[in-house]
């Protein structure tokens, strides 16, 4: 704060009185305060005048000191050091890249239809086969952003069986799937430790078919391994470092095939049939992966 203090003294000629008046004026020329006092000429009045002058001087010194100190204090307060707030650490990002191996198990069903092509041409009927399966898988994945790509090979032992009585011959037609293999490519989308993927590729099925004759004899076909295709989808999640589990579904397109049946005792020809039908598999998979560790992002 800046100001000017202007004081004047005066004495009356008639009464011998002594007085003073003071003006405190700002830098803009406007009056801030004013004192006007008349003192008697006696001793007590003069002592009072002296005390008044001291009070005025002390007030002026205090105001002057505050005007000097306050800018320095304000400058000191404004010169604070800026400290950058620490950045929050981002959560770890799971990487699905790497080689994996694992095991699987589940349940499957297949629809098998027989069509007579040799003796009396016509449909013999259909039946469903069902049963469990178990096996192993191996593959490789790599991740780009949230997208995951990969290859997978799976092999399983199976026991899917079923039968029906032929509508033409009265014999019992029996089917079973002993094993299957899947060779697929994958594409998926990851939400950190959760992966949704789709797959498709080739499939091979160990298809075994027999005819139980009405006289108790058995006619069978030579080992019949059928190739086809498969499509499927799965939902996989990581439950521990490098370990993951998945629920998966696959539909197998099994190729149609003409099969010849022969008597198991004498090897005589019994029948020739065209076999057709697809399979559906639901499984649980557990994988262990090498490579592609969990990566912390900052």
C-alpha cells in the first residue's frame, strides 16, 4: 500500500491556542483519512498533543512497513514449486500368444442314416449315436491388439454308439464312432484374460458299422475312416499364470460313404449301404501355454 501524510500546525493569536490538522492521501490523490485537533497552550494540553503526535507517527511507520513487506510476502507465496501427480499404474494385460498343449473331454452325438443300395434299394432308417470322448490338443496362437489368431490339432478316443432295426431287411444296423481328429484354424477376440474364439477346418472320424443278422450272425464292414469338415466356437479364460480352461462346441460334417458288409464267418457278401450323418461335440478343455507372459502397461 502507498500513501502520503500531510500535517500542518497553527496557533491562534487571541487565545494562544495551538492546533494541527493532518491528511492521509492515496497515490490517486483522494483523501483517505483526516485528523483535526485544537490543543490548549497549557502544559497538560501540550502533553496530550505530544502523545497524539507519537500516535500519528507510529501509525505512519506501521503503514509504511506493511507497504514494504506485503509485496515480498505475496511474491514468496506465488513462487510455489509444481509437483506432477504420480501416474496411476494400468492393470496388467494378458497375452494369449504362445505354444500350448492340453487335454479335453466331453460328450458327443451323431445321426447315422442307412440307405440300402444293393438288394432292395431304399431307406433302412436312421439312429442316433451318443457317448463320451477324451483326448488331447496342441496349438499355437499369436495376439495383435485384442485379436487372437491360431492353429489347433486335436485327437480323441470316443465311444459314440447307437442302432436301429432296418426297415427293409429286419436286421439291426449298428454304428459307432471310435475316434476322431480335428485340424483347425482359429480367430478370436480377447478381453484381457477372457477369449472368445471361432474355429474351422478338417475332421476325420473312425466310423465303425455292423449288421446283426436275424440268425445271430454278424456282418461287418472294413475299417471306415471318413474325412469331412468342422466348425466350432469356444470361450476360454485364464485362471492362473499360463493356465486356461475353455468350453467348446464343434459340429462335424461327416462325408457320405458307400459301405460293403460281409459275413464275419464265411466272408460272404451280405449288403451294401450308403451311410450318412453328422456329429455334434461339446467339451471342456484345459491348456498350458508357453510364451506370451502377462505384460504390465504403465
